[in-house]
């Protein structure tokens, strides 16, 4: 967490179906509370199947609100395990 407080870019890779797990929500809230006020970005990486509807993006955007954090969605194919 201490490294993320000073990071310019934070990457979050999550399942797009619902709100992130409680521990991820807690870490995001702590990051927002403890980070400095410099501009930064939060990249949310999701499977491409969530391009049209990703509830987790709504949650994250609502969480960062007026914190001066830009949210950038990233959609890519999830590797399939053989």
C-alpha cells in the first residue's frame, strides 16, 4: 500500500460482474485516503466481455468521485487455461 500512495498510475484487474471483493474495496479506500493530491490514474482491467456493461466500473468511478483520480478502463481477452 505504501508504494501505491505515491504512484502516478495504479492498476486494478478484477472481475467485471459486480463490486470488487471487500478487501479490494478497503484497499482502494485506504489508497484514496492516504495518497497525496498529485494527479494520478486508476486503470481498471477487465475481460473484453464486459465492454458494454461493467458494474465494477460504476463502483470505482463512484468511489473516486471528486478525488482527482482519472479512471481508465482496459478491456482485453482473458487467457483460457487448457
